[in-house]
């Protein structure tokens, strides 16, 4: 297994640890800050594995399939976790609506299903530019949500720095994410419609 693929696999592991930190009772000290660090590291591996694969010509079919799947599991797990967190903490400054997560997860399941169907026909579908923008917007929104929760664990000076603008920025980031996620999914399904229309 080459380095980019190892980084992809590590993202699955980091996702599991990230969720464990968020929800394992009793609460871990600086839980939200640690979750923020873990998610940021996992997100950085997404950038790193693609960069290494392209620069060293290590692009494989495994990477084409598993890299976007690792991204989806990481981001969907985080979004679902935040819906539960909203129910556990009714005074949360930013609330993630369940319908937003339904749109995000539905899009990711649809695209994953399309890729599996394509793979059954010996066609490998790589991620497109719109999908990459979608992934970046999701990562930014999740990091913003984590910052909103983690800032209460930080020193007063740092906490006050994020106190005024971070909830507003997070709300905007969530709406941008939902729009990009839905639109990129529609574009991807339309451009590759021949794959599923042939079976109808």
C-alpha cells in the first residue's frame, strides 16, 4: 500500500477516534478542542494524500474510490454528531438543523451509489472540481462548528476573539455548504447519467 492510500486509510481511523472523543462518557478534558485538532488533522490528510499521489504518480483505483469515501465518512459522521450534540446541549449558540444533514448525507449516498454502479461496469469515476469545492466548504463549516464549541475551553483572550464573529460565520458556512453539496451532487449525477440510465 503506497503512502497516499495509507493516509486515506488513516482518515477512517481518525474519524473513529474523533467520534470517540466527542461522545465517550465521562467527558474528556478539553474534549471539543481535541476533537477540533483530530478533525483538522484528518482533513489535512485529504489534501496531503491527493497532493502526494499526483506529484509522485501514485494514483490508483483504490485511491480513486476510497479517498472520496473516506471524506464522506469523515464529514457525514461529524455533521450527524452535531445534530445529536444540539439535542444534548439546548443552549448551543449554533444549531445544526437535521434537514441540512439529510440533504448532505443523501447527496453523499447517491454519489457513492453511482460510483459503485460505475465500478460494477469497470468504470472508475474520479472526483470533480465541484465536488472538491463541496468538500472544502463542508470541512470549513465543521471546523467552524467545532470552534464555536471549543472556544469555551480556551483562555479568555482567545475565547473573546472568537465570541462575536464565529457563530455568524458558522451559520453562513452551513448555508453555503448545503447549497454547494446539493448543486454539486445534481451536476455530478447529470454528467454521469449514462451510467444509471442504461439500467432503467
